[in-house]
C-alpha cells in the first residue's frame, strides 16, 4: 500500500514537471510584436517593392 502511494505521488510530480517544461517551451517560442512587424516589413520589401 505504501509503495502504491509513493508511485502515485511520483507520477503526479513528473506530470507537473513535464507540463511546466512544455509551457516554458511554448512561452519562449511565442513571437513578440516587434518581431512580427519586422517579418511583415521584410515580406513587403521582398514582394511589393
């Protein structure tokens, strides 16, 4: 019984840890408004002018 309780706690800790890592990676990949405007400007220069 004690062994099963430890496994359940460890599983939850790993699930929270993996969730936090995924959240951190997704948050880091989000583009800032400045980089989006630069991308649009570069595309305008390439295809319009």
